[in-house]
């Protein structure tokens, strides 16, 4: 019985080997007599280089601030009698906020008004005396010395009136400071002093933070500032520049972005950071974004002028640095080392390495090597479309590899044909 099993196994091995040789001979392609078959030209999009204006998509970090924030400070001494607001509420300009012993300062105003009336009465008497002495002097009824004395008393009385008027003005100012009102509209903070406490001139009471509009100051790299100043000069202003404020981490929800305007660009470069200060103002009617938060500012409408640019996917890394492939007169790919500039969305700006009229491979460079023959395809100028196609192709390739690996794993776990039958025997 054992000999029969060994005989069957030997016959089975011989049959499998014969079938494998037959399959290999059928799958092996016939070689042409002239040598190895040449690969077909590589189809890929090609663009002829020409200078163009490229819109930039850049953002800059900033710390949000309110340009009109006001710290309320007591201007008079006295006991804090009343507080007319709730912390955190929105107040309007002119709203009453604090009362600091107004009766005391009202009494001072009344006293100064009485002093002014007394000074004016004295001035009227001195003025009449001076006029009378002038008439008597013309009649030689008084001496010159008496006349001069009357004129001096008139001037002193006039000065006393001015002094009393100034004292009354000061008393009215103190009375106004005793009834403190909001100098600006905005959100008021917690009160730093409780009602009933004695305050002195200079005591901080609260802070009012206007939330609409908001000012954002940020730093531009000097190259960006140079290009922006050039653009503003050519276009006659910042009307085409739209500033957009985004809050990191808010995920595009309500209030995650505000639209504003660029209203300042500095005139000097900071020697420490090589940046130029800029400022933009944003309307914030709902008050959803607060000063003190870190934000990013994007300038829509900012461009690079008269530059070469290729889709970012066309740039690869070579031995000598960043490179692109250009076509020679025989439509063969040649490596060209380039110097890179800014990235503008799907575009990569090329600072050096390309010339006007160069034919550059702008499609997927996968599989390209110097000397490969290219079948140039027309480029429609849509860099986003190329990036999307490359991403789809990569995703499809990864899916195919995953499916192949899964099939190999399943095949390795299956029992070879006839193995179960032989074990049974």
C-alpha cells in the first residue's frame, strides 16, 4: 500500500512540473529579431514657459487687539457710591458707569459760582469808579495819582473775575468726573473697586473693550511687503486687497472668518526680524471674536508679477536640488535644476533655472528619467486639475496594491489541491 502512495505522489509531482513548464513557455513573449522592443513615448502634459502674474495664497499669524480699548481711571477723590452697570455687559458711549460723591463736588461748584458773582460785582464797581475818576481828572478835580489808582483797581477786579471763572470751570470738571460715563462703546470688564471704597485720582476702575471694529497688526516678510507696496502703487490703493481673518481651531463654523480691509503698510524694515508691520481692520458686529486671541490674516488679491510658475506636482528632488523636466528638440526629457520661490496654491514659482519658451513637463513626473521620450499633451492651465488627477491615481494604485496583498494572503492560507485526498488515503 505504501508503495502505491509513493508512486502516485511521484506521478503527481511530474505532472505539476510539466504543466508549469508549459505555462511558462506560453506566457513568455516572443522577442523581435531586431532586439528588445522600444517602450512607447510617455504621455504627459507639457507647458511652454511664459511669464505671468500669479495670485498668492498666504496667511500671517497675529495677536488680535482692540485699537480703542480704554482703561477707566478715577479723576477725583471720594467714596464710590454707585455702580451703574453689570460686568461683561455692552455699554454705549455716554452711559453712566460710576458715581463718586457728586454732592461734595456739586457744593464746590455752587461755591465757585458765588465767588464768580462776587468778583463780577466788584469789577462793576471798580469799572464805574475808573470812569468817574477819568471825568474828574479832565476837570482837574482829582490828582493823576488818584486816577491811576482807580484804573489799577479796575484791572485787579477784572483779573479776579477771570480767576473765579477758571475756578468754576475746574469745579464743573470735577463734578463731571464724579459722575463717570463711558468714553467709548464696548464690553466692560469686572469692576476693580467695590462700591463703598474710597478711591483716589489714578485708581483703575474697569476696562471697556470695543469689539467692533477690531484692529489686527501683523508682520509681513520684506519680500511680501515689497511686492504689496508695488501692487498698491500700480493699482492706486488697497481697494483690491481683501483681508480675511481666520480663527485656528474653529473649523469654519459661524464666526470662524471675518472680512476686512488693509489700512496700513509700514515704511521700514525691522532689522531684527526682516519684516514690515501691517495693519487691517475687521468688522465684528456679533462680537464673536475677542481681542487677545491668536489669529491668521490672509490677504486676497496679493500677487507675484511677471514670474515663471509650474504646477507644484511638476517639481521633484534631484541630486543637485529641486528639478523639473524640460523637452529637447527630440521630445526627450532633460533634467533642469531650478531655484524655487513662493508656493501660490497649486503653483510653484520658479525664481531661476527656466527661460522663456522652455517646454516643461507639468503633469505627473512619476516614472520620468532623463532621456525618456515624451508624447507631449496640451496643458489647459488648470494646476488644480493635475493635482487632483495625480491624487486619484495614487489612491487607485494604493487600493490595487492592497487588494493584491489581500489575495496573496488568502491564497497562502488555502490547502493545495489533492493534499486532503492524499491524507485521507
